[in-house]
C-alpha cells in the first residue's frame, strides 16, 4: 500500500524512523497509518492541509475582499468576475489588481485597481488557485502530531489491544476519542482548525 501524497503529512521513511522500524516488513501497515492519520487530522482541522490546485466559485457581495476556502494560499492562477457566469477573457481580473493575504486565505482587490470591488451575484467570482502546505514544507508541529498519533495506533495494534488485522491489509482503527488524543497533540491540532465560514463557493 503506497502513501497517498495528496493527504500524507509525513513520509513513510519519516514515520518508520519515528517508530524505530527497519526493513520493509511493516511498510503496508505504516503506510496505511500515515494515510489514515493524515486524513483524520484533515477531518479534525476541517482543512485540506497538503498543497493542491482548486477551481472554486464564490458569491460576490460588492466588497473588495473574498475569504477563500483553503489556506495557506500558495499562488493565484486567475480570478474572473462575471454575473453571467460565462467567465470569458473579458471578465478576467488583471493579476496586478489581485492581492492576497496568503496565511489567512484572503483575496483582495487593490484599492487603486480598475476593479475596486467584486460585483454582486451568485457564484459569479471564479478563482483558480493553489493552497495548502507543500509536501516538503509541512509545519514541524503538524508532522510531530501526526507521528505521535501514528505511534499510538501502531503500538496499540502491536499490543493486541484492538481488533484483528493483518499487516498486508492494514486493518487498524483510526478513530479517536478526545481523551485518547494526547493533550500536546490536541493543542497543536486545535491551532490549525478552520473555524471560519467562507463565502459560498462551489468546488
């Protein structure tokens, strides 16, 4: 079972090093845990944490700011503003007019731009952009949190404290109660939880 690069917060090699595993006999189980723990953390934080490209449509409200659904923003490919939702070249917002607060995931129109505000409409603002953390730049505290949860489930399995699984299929539990998540891990994850409500969008 390969590690899923679309969700993995740590590599197989890093997880094995943390677990002090040598050889390849446990690779399927550890890969499964890397994928499932990374997915669990994404669900817990309500975010897609690994960098990917998105095409989304937002409601314009007449203001000059738009809260994007994903963060941190890595780059903006294009922004269209078209109440007719045809999104032709004539509706493209000039790149020079687009500003971003990358960490907050906020897209802003320059106050000196030819487009001072987004037009009011339903799904009239089309944004193509890249967001999330590059695989090589996942925040260290998130990596440590993931490794600790992987270790929790790995050693629980080794001790025979749940279910009957096989190494080849990686049948292991990845559900947690709040009491099971170590306090230091929960404190890290809580810092990444997305508590905002972005403007309506359609991915």
